[in-house]
C-alpha cells in the first residue's frame, strides 16, 4: 500500500474513494461507464452525506432555535455542531464567525450589501482580478453603481497568472476592498492570496477570498491567510446544494448591518424599529437550510478523514498527468499554465466548437463543461467566447483522464473527416 511521505497514513486511494460515491458506478448513454469531469461546476456526493440528509428528515426534522421539544433540541444541537465542525475545518477561531448562506454567490452578495453599503464610498475603489467568476464581479458592479465607487482590475497574464506588479501598483489608500479568487475556475491558477492579503492590509484595504474552487481541494486556514472574508459553497466539496458559508472576522460582523430581515435575526422588535440578535444569527434571517448544513458538516468530516493535504497532493499529481496527456492532442490548446495550479483545465480545439466537443465526448460517457464558465470578460480577453473544461476531484483516476483523451481524439477524427 502506498503511504504519504511524512504522516505514514495510507495515500489517497481513488478506487476506494470512488466506491463511496453511488453515482460514479452509473452507466450513461447506452451503457457507457460515467466519467465525471465537471467537478468545478458541482461535485458528486458520498453515501455518508446522502445518509446524513436522510437521517435528519427521518429522525429529527424540526425547526431550530425556536421550540424546546425533543426534536427541536436535537435539530438545533446538530445544526450548531455543524457550524463548529465547518468553522474548525477552515481554522476559524469562533463559530460566531461562520454564517450559513446558500453558497458562495449569496455570501459575496451578503458582504457587498451588509459591509459594502456601509463602508464603501464615492471616492473608494474595489479591486478585483480579471479571472473572477461573475459571482465575484456582479455584486461589486452593483455596489459600485449604487455608491459611485470604482472597480479596478488586476490583469491576468498570458500564462494564467496574475500580474502582481500591477496589483501592487494599483493598490492605494483609495482601495477599500480586494475581492479575489484563491483558485480560478477556468485557468486552475492558485493565486498567492496570503501575500496579496498582506499587501492589501498594508494599504489599509480589506480582503474577500472567493474559496469556491480552493476550499474543496486544498487546506485553507483563515487565520494563516488573515483574510477578512472567505466565501465557499457546499455543493463543490461533496456537500449538498443550497448551502454555503461566509466566514468573516468577528469585529467586522459586529459592525456590519444585517443583510436580510425577518425572524431569528432580531433581539427586540417594536412597531418602527428593531435590534439585532447576536452573531451569527444576525445574518441568518428566517428558517435556515438545516438539513443541508448538517449534510455539509458530514462532507467536511469526510474530507477531513481523507486529509486535505493528501487530497490536494493526489489532485496535483493527476492534474500533471492530465496536462501532459492533453498536450499530446494536436490542435488542442490549454489556457492556464501557472506554476501553481489545480485541476480545472480549460482548452480549445482548432476548428471545433466547445459545445460540439462537450456533446461528442458525452456520447462516450464523459461529462465536461463547455461555455464561458461565468468569466465572460476574461474569455473575451483570451479571444474565445467559450472553452471546454475538464475539472478533476478526489475520485478521478488516470483511467478517467485516458477516457477523456480517447474521446477527444475521436471528436478530432470525426471533424477531420467531416471537413
Ligand atoms: N466563484 C467561483 C470561483 C466559482 O467557480 C463559482 C461556481 O462555479 C462561484 C464563485 C459561484 O458558486 P455558487 O454558484 O455555488 O454560488
């Protein structure tokens, strides 16, 4: 059995991991074994996450923080335990700093409204990178329009890395916030966010890290990064859809205004005004997504049991294998050649539309994504309205990569014959 170099723990075994994900044994398209390579869009779920949801609904479904009956107590305890488990997974000091949201998108919108409308003014700048997902762009565009503030972009270089010199030059006392993805969902680039956060803080700016593509794939520690905000989604990390997290430093959450108003987020209410509940409840109006919070904690427990270091290491090895294999296909160009990168691999093939590629490989049971991947301005910069993306996760194997490469060769053969 292969062992991890330092820990003596068995190295990640994708074959064993695969067996824990029921959907991966499916056959699609007239009996083709499924090769799932659309993990940057959403990951598959292990049986224990599905069982955690089932157990909640079968055995202790009740609303939280309200009633004092047995089921309500059980549901409340498990919901708050979930917050603690997820908080320690990202190194948060206190579960009060962990807010349940619907996902990365809602987390970022929460910050744009509850922090941005209070602290960003007409002379201020919000700095984004050109590789941001629309989820980390549109909320800031809306904020800039509402406040008269200005968006400033960090350019992406040809190799898919950020232009860090331009970043440092553009940071100034006007920069109120830097909102930055830790891993690009298109280029796979892993940005040096710890250094960039240090630079931003020196300039007096706050930093929001979009962890949608990093938290599922590598160890992320909010204390080590010293980020002010971190947003991520459960569904990309083996958890359910409709649940995600906003981590924020307690001192910021304390002074921010609420995002949504309603039940649960108040302390005292009179006809014309109200005071707010303590953290984290001030930011969780209404009945929360109890089942999926518990499901996300199960997913976090699962990932932790495998070890985020090992998951990251295995994915990096598989990514290197996939990049090498894809480069053997003539006419295929990969976008994203950063020295530090993860397993989201986007490419174009000469003379073949990405949607055709996706459609054809799907006939062989291979699921990949085609489109603008919610990064329209960057796609335009690279001169392609769309690309094809294969994205890897902990259950993918070299065999999956080989099946993708064979399918792509068949697509190429088909189009070569047709022209
Ligand atoms: N940020 C990045 C980098 C992403 O890849 C995604 C989803 O693909 C998001 C944000 C948005 O995540 P969600 O749709 O779960 O809110």
